[in-house]
């Protein structure tokens, strides 16, 4: 919050009141901007994570990341980062016995279970791009989990806060 000095006259106090009201009005806008910028940063981080985890096949997952405004809260706002890609959860948590051997850091958050069809090492076949392919699962590539962890980093938060709030 900026520092204010004031004289002892009624005019000086009215001017101080005006400055404080202006600052108060900016807080709401700045909080909304801060939340939006963190969400944008989250999408950028998630895209880097997807690319770094070799999770790009068609580009659909990479390009499906979006943000939308969540609930407005007192003196602020929330934003949600999401994907509507149908296989995003399989990439995030992994599948089959391969995923079970290399599980998600917090598989309980979605109640995720591996090898639900009991295929085991025998795996299964699936049809894609006009051809049959075999798999016994895939490792977890927790791009969203790691994005959340990175967004909690005080360096990221401080940098964006300084850009949005300045020296306030």
C-alpha cells in the first residue's frame, strides 16, 4: 500500500480520503488482473510441460488448454485452467501396468486406478489412424500437477505481483 502524508486541514483529509478510495477501487481490478495473469502463466507452463514430456501426438492436447473466469471473490477473482481434450486424464495419470509402475504423484486426487480392465502385461489393441496398435499402458506425465506445483513457487507469484501491483 502506498504511504500517504496529510496536513491537518479538512481539505487535506478530504484529499486523503479521495486517494484512499482510488487505491481501494484499484485493488479489485489489480486482484482480477493478478489472477488472470497467473492463469495465463499456468497455461504457458502446462504447454511447456506437455512438450517436455513428449505428450504431443496431434497437438490437440497442447492446443486445448484454456482458462475461464471462476467465482468472483471479495477483492479478487479466480480463474480455472482446463482442457477438454478427451485423453488428457490418461496422459496426466497414465494407464495400464506401465502407468502403475510409474504412477501420478497424487493419483488419489481423482481416484485414479490403473489396469482397470485387468489386461496386465498382455496389454490390449486399439485402432488409430487406420491401423491397429498394441499397448500395455503408458507412464504418468503429470503436466497439470507439475504446473500447479510450479505456480505455487513464490518467485513466479512475486514476479507477477510486482508487474500487476507495482510498488503498491
